[in-house]
């Protein structure tokens, strides 16, 4: 058995959970919200031209690997990433790194992970977890999946299948580990930079699918749903957005609560109480996202009449609130 | 959201696990709070699970009626659609769609059967069996 001493800590989201754990393992205390906020991972994206089982790609965060890449600059270290063409090579390299005592981050498909509850096992290819050891007797890997309470074991054939799943966002066996030790950043600089980037992603992208414009666009898609002629498809579309908001390990309210926790922590770190106040505002916005989810779920369960136009109005109101919020955040970040 | 308001509704979809979400804890700061589930989340998860179950059930009927091949049943049971099965098996979508026809499926080569079985995570001899 080779296993590095590794402390598992449950997180709400996979990539931020994995990256904060890897940084902590290197000796730098870093919370999950700080990893998420410093890498400017928050956004909203509605990409109707990418379809998964007929449903559009919706996300409340930046694309996969944003956090892995985004922490390198503020924490002044580099992550080494490797992908593989052949599964055998990927497995061999992972074993090599584990035998050398390295803690390794992996991108996997949730569907092929036997330890996941069956109802969570969909073909989502951008899940992340950590391998920290291997049982040489039976080849099982010791894994720390940040969304679970405890570390788990996984047979090597299963893990290899999950690492080399094909399709949208295929992991191609991606593994990653720090090439050198992360260092405590100059918080007074790193935090405002990260805030401005998030504000920019929410307010000023040239594409109409990202940020506040993305929320407006999905509101418009809601208005066009065929509620009267095809209630089943309408409900699937509505439910899909709620799943992306609440089920996919977002920490609740589509990452808004996690980002609020980051703002609160940042306020203390660089002594800027205004950021904590903004955090409190974002909690309220997150609560309203939860209310939207509740209203949607009631329609799906036929407790309320199916009325996507009403949900669209809620979405437009959220877009307006987020626009105001991120404009204030941008100002607060520039005042430093 | 306050820690006391974090739903603890015991979602069946969690399979006995707990998830962690962020909420205002008793010391007034935002932190991780474990949850046993929220009915809203359970609703949308089950909706997605059941959508595939319904597709599989309808495919099964068609297969028994000789209108479709067992491949379609296995595809939906593996929570895939034609596009995803095409990507997972490395075949063109139109070929996958063609293999959903019983007559074409019956003539499928050994190599293609192995390929589908691998993509679906089942044994090759299970591929033509449905119940």
C-alpha cells in the first residue's frame, strides 16, 4: 500500500474542493470559497448550441479547469497537467506519481464512478477528485472525492474507465499536480484583480451567452417554451436549469453562496468591510435563486400551473439584481 | 440562507450521503453546513432519472414488437442518447441510428458488438439480451 498522509475535507464543489485541498496539502491554508473566488470562477453561461441529451449547456460557473489554471498566478506556483491518448499510459503515469508520494488531481466522468449514488451518475465528464494512494495488493485507488463525506476506494478498472470516458468535455485521462509549492499571495493585489475579472465576466463579455446577458437570454428561452403543446419538454428544460443550479455541487444558489463566503473572507483579509456588505447582498440574491428553484419545482410537480413566463420574469429580475450587484462589486474592487 | 434554514428533507437521491452547502452559521459567518437533501433538488434529479427510464421502457416495448433493437434499450439504460452513444463508441451518429433497426442489429459484426458493449459498460453477450 502506498498512501501519502492526506486530510480529506468535504467541500460543496468538485474543482474548488480539489484545488483547495491540493494547496492545503502543500502547506498553504486555503478555503474552498477562496480557491473559487481567487480564480474568478463565478459566472453564468447559457450555451444553447452545446447539447447534452437534447438539453442546452447551462452553467453557473466558468468552464472546467478555470480553477486549476486560475490559482497559479495569485499563488505563484504552477500546476502540471497531463492528458493521455491511451488508457494504459494514463494508468501507468498515475501509479508512478502515487508511488512517488504525489497527491494527484483527476478529471473523471461521474457516470463510471461506482461509489457515487446511482441517481447522481450521469454522463458529466468534468468531475474532479484526488487520488492519494493505491493498494498494491488489489490495485484499488484511494480517492478523496471532495463532494463526499469520507474518502473512498475505487477499483482500478473503474477509475480508468471514468478517466477515459468520451464525449463532451472528455477528460482524456487528465491528471494534474503542483510542480512547486504555492505561496501566500499579496492579498491586497490578488483579491481586487480577481473581483474585477468576475465583474467583467458577468457584465462585459462580447458574447450574449455569458454573465447577465446569459441570464436574460435563458429568460427569453423560457418565454418561448411550448408549455401548452409539450408540457413534458417544457418541464425537462426548466428542471435542467434547476439541476445545474442546485444539484451539481454548487454550494446552493448556483455558487452565489460560495462566492459570498469568499467576499466575506476577503473583507477580513484585506480589511475592507464593504466586501462583507456585498457578500450579504449576494446571499440575498442566492436566496432568490433558491426561491426561483422552488417555484420551478412546484410547477414540475404540478402543484402550481405550468407557467414558464412567470419563471422568465423571475429570471429577468435576477439578471437585473446581478447587474446592479456586479457593478457595485466592480466599483468596490477599483477603490483599492 | 441561515444554517437553520438549510433543508434536511432526506432526499432519496442522496443514497444516504450528505452534501455540503454554504449558509450563515451560528457564529454569524458563512460556512459549510451539511444537508440531508432538499425536495426541490430531489424533484429535478428524479425528473432527469425518470426521463431516461421512460425512454428505456418505451424502447423495450418497441424491441419486443420488433420495431427496434436491444441496443436502444441499453443506450437509454446507460443514460445516453444517440449522440452520446456515438461519441462513446467512436461511430458516426447515422451508423448508431441505423444499428437501432432490428434487422441491421441482427447482422452486427463481432467487432462492433464489442465496441458497443465497452461504450455501454456491459458484457458483449448481454448486448442482444433485454428483459
